[in-house]
C-alpha cells in the first residue's frame, strides 16, 4: 500500500514511516519541521537526540534498504500539498501534521489562532488535494479522545456516534463534544470538516480519537533512527514527562489532586492500530470513528508506576502535587468504548511496567540533556490566564474527593 504521512518528522510520524516501511508498505511524507521550532520556543529540546530528516532517511536506507520519499513543505500551502499528493498517488493519507499541544494553544490569542488556523488549514489542504488528485484514497485523520471531554457524562463514551431517542424516534447522531482547550476544539472542528467532505465528495475517512501515546520506541534500534521525545510542559505528554522527571531526580508533578483519568497506549500499539485502520479501509463516502487506546489510567496510579520503575533502577523518585494550570476535573469517572479496533484484530499490549522500564532505560543516558532544560518541565501556561481566584485550590479539591 502507498501511504502518505503528513507530519512525517513528528513523534508519531517518524515512527509510523519506519513501521509501515518495515511492514512492506511504500511510504512518502511531508513536514516543515515546525515541531522542532515549537519545542525550542518552549525553551526545550527532544530528550533523545534526533537527526535532521536527510540523516534519518539515510540511516533508515542504510539499515533497511528502503528510503521513504519526503517533501519538505508547509501543509498550509495548498498548491504544494496538491502537487505532492498528485506525484505520490497514495492509497492512503495519514494526517498527523497538526500542532498537537493544548498548553501551546492556551498561551495567548496569537497561539490560539495559530493552532486552530494551522490545524484547519492543513486538513483542508489535504482534503482538497485528495478530492482532486487521489479521490479513492483513504484519509486516516488523527483526532484525540480529548474531543469528547473528560468526566462530564456519567456513561461510557461511544465511538463517535450515539443512538438517541428524540420525540419517540431513534436517531444516530455525533456524540456531543466537550473539548478542554483551543487545541482540542481545533480537532473537533477538523472532525466535522472531514465528515462533511466525505458526504460532499464521497471521500473515505477514519477519524482516530487517540488516547495519550507514550514510550520512546516500538522496537530496538540505533540512535540514528530514534524518534523525538519531549518533556516540556507544552509538548511533553504526561507519562513521557514523568519518565523524564524520574530520570533526572525531579519530583513527578501531578496537577492538582491528580486523579484525572485518560486513555493511554504505547507507541507500538499506536503504530499497530494505525496499520489496522489503513489495511481495513471504509467504503467511499463513509466517515467512521475509532477510539484508539489500550487502557484507562488514573494519573496518580501512573505516577506510582513510574516511581516504582525508578526504584527498580536505584533512582529515588518523589511525587508532588502542584496547582493545576488547567481548567479540568481532577477527580472523575471515565469509561470509553474501543471496540472497533479490537474487532479488526487489535490486542492491547498491556505491558505498562515493561514500557516504562524500557523508556527510563532509553532516557537515562540523556539525563544531562534533560537537566539542561529542567525549567521547561514546570507549567507556566495557565488556562484561565494570570492570577485566578476562581480556580479551586488543591486543598479544596482534595476535600471534595
Ligand atoms: N502524541 C500523542 O500522544 C497524541 C495523542 C492523540 C492525538 N495525537 C495527534 O497525532 C498527531 C501527531 O502527534 P505527534 O505527537 O506525532 O505530534 P508532532 O508535533 O510530533 O507531529 C506533528 C508533525 O506535523 C508537522 N506539522 C504541523 N503543522 C505543519 C504544517 N503546517 N506544515 C508541515 N508540517 C506540519 C510538525 O512539524 C510535526 O513534525 C497530531 O495530530 C496529534 O494531535 C497525538
């Protein structure tokens, strides 16, 4: 299968390029290296050193004998996107090329506008390019479980749609979205746009509501092929950030009470799920939604898993609660379906302990790099902005719990 990866230089994009190429697929992709500059803007760097794209491609070709095609282009440039899609003639397009950070989108008006504009424009350009140059191709669009929101409904979250009875009639309607940041709302808007394009032009699409991905690799490989691994407050997701904190002896920081629950999956599971979606495409005109995660964890439980992993290698890891920079529930119930991928053969790997051990082992040689950017671990971006008397204190929420 010929797969075009928009956002191929990113955490998931570079992993997916390798994973699919190793699986015998023909891979092409594009990126403008924006993630590298966003992380620098946050005063940080990838914990694990990464090569520039030409070096990555050379290293992969030397090791595996195949070289994915690559276009350095900004996905906001509609003509460039159309030309790349027309040249590559993909069977499928995986859209990873968005800004993935909630805190980055909450910094100020400029960052909020940038994230929403970038994420909507890159999606529009891919949709139009597919309509014009690859109308039969399958779009796999990365959304997030965060589109649904967390803990506001006391019932399991379905996969995209919900059956309701309205005035005595049954209807299948999109499940109400309750996103918690401008970034997450950009994903909601993107989902509606992709769904409309399928109805409008007969495109086929899978919208992946993905949980939080963690881990440094999906198989053993040398450093030249490493994918990026971030830990700053904006681009380091929670479990990866905990692992970096443990590796340098900083406390693991829980936001507020720390009983937020989220769906998680290791990097290798994410790759497997995306391949399953790709190799089982929907019909033309169909828009479908998959919830993609392995398990739901409570963040306090995860912090204790990382602490235990640290203890196993002789690190002395502590856990601290800090005021929550976000506006979110800190103690809540959370259930979500993830049956569609399992029906296609996904078996969650369920090796949290092993994944954390491997990640810590990959990070420890780079402790000095992480320590150099230690300040970036701590949140400065607040959801409500400035001094905020309306945000309940950690103590008040602990009492509620
Ligand atoms: N990593 C996770 O835990 C996670 C969870 C849920 C959903 N997702 C989604 O998966 C996708 C990939 O996530 P990731 O963690 O690999 O993020 P990432 O930032 O590492 O990858 C995105 C890539 O897209 C590129 N990009 C963004 N805008 C671009 C533009 N205008 N032109 C060219 N390139 C552009 C960036 O440079 C980057 O390399 C995102 O859409 C994200 O929202 C990620």
